[in-house]
C-alpha cells in the first residue's frame, strides 16, 4: 500500500496567507491550445486570402433574385419517373450502407485491442480504416468505373468502401469500451473465440451498430448526389445532367426532392435512435422500443434460464413479443436489401471483367506523375483545398456555437426556442453542400468563395447538433452552484456550461475540419475551388498518373489532420 503525503497547509507570513503553488500546466495541454490557436490563425488567413469578405459575399446577392426567377416555376418530372429515380437512389444508398456495416464489423473486431488476433492484424485493420477514411468516395468511383464500367454497382462499392473508414473506426472504438466481464466468463467456460465475440461483444455494441448505420445512410444519401456527376444513377445523375445543361427549373425541382428525402431520413433516423436509447414509451417510439428491448439494451445471455420440465432447461431467449419484433425487423431489412438488389440489377454485374482488368487498371496509376505541372497547377489547388476546409470550419464554429447553445434544452430560454432551433438544424443538415454550392456559384461566381460558404453552412447543421448534445450532457449541478452564487444567465453559460464542453468542442472542431477538407475536394467538381476540379479533369482525360498523384496529396493532408485529431483527443480525455 502506497501512502501519499498530504498537501501542505497554507502558511501565514506577516499577516498574509500563502496558498500552495499552482500545479504546473500539462505540456501536452499547452500543445493542444497551440494547435487550436494555429488553426484559428489559419482559418482567418484562409478567409482573407480566398477573399471571403462581406463585400464579396453580400455584394453579389443582387443576383439572387435573377437566379430565383430562372428557377420558377419548378419543373418536376412525371410522378412515375420521379418515383423510379427515388427508388433507385434509396436502393443504391441502402446497399452501400449495408455493405459498409457488413465489412466494417470484422475489420473493427480485428482493429480493437481487446478482440484482435495480434499486432499485425490490428495494424493492418487500422490502415484499412484510415485509408478508406482518407480517400473520397468519388475517387473510388473513378477507379471502379475502369473496372466495372457503368452501373449502380460502382456507386454502391464507392460509397461502401468510403463508409468503412468512419463505420469501422466507430465500431472499433465501441468494442474497446465494452464490459469485458461477459467475454471472460464465456472464455473461462471453454467458449471459442467467435463464440464469445458473437455472444457478448456484438450484442453489447448493437446500439452503436444501428445508430452508426443510420447516420451513415444519411451521409451516403447526400454523397449519391455528388456521385451523379461521374455517372452513378439515381436522382444525382439526373440532377447533374439538368444543372450541367442549365435547366434550372428541373435542376432545382430535383434538388428540392433531395432536400425532402434528406429531411425525412434524418427524422426517421432520429426517431429510431430515440427508441434505441429508450426515450419515450408511447406511439411509434414505443413500438420501436419493443423491437430494441432485450436486444440493444439486454445483451444475449442475460436472460434467466427457463425450466421446461423433465429436467430440461432452456438457455436460449424465449419467443416473447420483443424477440418476435426483432425477428420481423431483421426479416424486413433482408427483404428490403433483396429488393434493392433487384432494383439496381446487380445480378448483371460483370465481376469477371473486374477481376481481369484489375491489375492492368492499377498499373495505369503508377508511377504517379504531375506531368510537369505539379507546382504550377496541382500544388496551389491542394493548398486551396486546405484553405477552404479551414475557412469553412471557422465560419461554421462561429455560427454553430450560438445556434447549438440555443438548441440545448438546459441553455435555451424556453422549450419552444430549443425546439425551433432543433428544427432549424434538421433543415440545414438536410441540404447537400453540393446543391448549395451550385446555387452560390450562380449567384456569387466561380471560385472558392461559394465552396467555403456552402461548407460553412453545412457545418452549422452538424456542429450545432454536436454542440447542443454536448451542452445537454453537462453536469447541471455545476451550473446550479454558480447560479446559487448570484451569477446571471450569461455568467453561468460562460463559467460553467461552456467550460465543461471545452474538451468535446475541440473534438467536434477537429472532426468538422476533417469533414470539410474531404468535402472541399469534391466541390471543385462543379467549379467551387480546390483540387476537385483537377480530379475530374484527370478522370475525363484518362490521366491516371496525375489522378494517383492527386489522391496521394489528399491522403497525406487527411492523415495529418487525423493524426492531430488523435493526439488531441488523447490529451483532452
């Protein structure tokens, strides 16, 4: 047993009380704040250098009225045609999400420290996750088109592979945080490796599996619009065709359909997440609670054995209402996946051609080359991409903190205000950045400014939600103590509420910066600045050595941001 000396008592000298010396600041904490100040300075510099000024932004909005007049009246497709586009889009997104969840689970098991088979397996799995996170889905699509040709399979695999980066990482983190007791009990009883993983690990992370899958479905729905620009079917394909030919009435009509789809998906996903978390007992949420009860809140193996008579004991879960509901939900999901396979006509995919063309196609990407134009054209576009990410993150943080604070029920002046801002966040999150960037391109003009504004506006939706959730999770006792000391609402907010959320805020900012840098590589496709323009040109001209060089640049930038984020998260935990 180790004893520690008590802290020295305050000493009195010449009528004054000497307090104990303050503890020395943690050097890692200092580094974190230096990084944050550096990012702040980089964001300010980026906004100035890119020309994101009030004059540039608001001075061009006189064109908004002219653009609006060209979009009205909206030109919607025939109902049957619109339904066909919508069903194809949802089928592609569903299969892409299901593919990412199915592949991410074994990858996450090997990547987690408590379930991996060894250091090599863990390192390899983490590299796969990091690579998939770094490469944009549109890059995967460009490569897969060379292997499979046109078809929905390219979009499914592109979004699915890109999703593994986020889904696999979140699943691995969830596995490392589980209760190890049940797993150790199964192993002590002689259970094999996959027995204790399937019976104790997977059930414990089932809430994260479902919630992450729903969140990724929402992200993939937005990504499907971008992939329409490189030939992936669905609404995005027809939207890209309408906007490229300046059919603004048809394009904005399809954009409105995408917006409504995104909002509906966000609302449904939110309701399901509430059911998983056990909030609400009546109505639709109550019905979903009956599905999640005993599965996501009561892991397999925690039910009591049932005696059946004649000395027999039933150890499997009984067929009660919850188990029947779970079985029906799984069956419904499998039916939807089967229908999605039929809608996208995956049975006609030419896998033999892909295997035959794999190595010749990959050989076209090596060695990477800039064609003698790297420092003149490509390097400035990479720098511009980073600047767009920094500027958009700064803009998003400045606007998201007040919006997220007013959306938090423990900060907003009334429940109605909190609900109103929550609705605003849902609407903002429902607008794909690409569509907003296209509209701003017409109003503001080509260049990085509309890209920054679109990403900044999109950041409001995600960051505001994260800020609101973090504020609602703070310890209200600290706020009550400050309030009891006579502090007003503003003093309580800055002294107690905001200070408690500081670590979470730093993590949210780094996550948003990562998202914005990768998104800025895509907005260049429509002329909104960044490296995306050269990605598309290299794809169209079949300059695969240039494409490989640009992919490596994007990968390096994303890995640097990811490394900074990992370091900062470890320090602030």
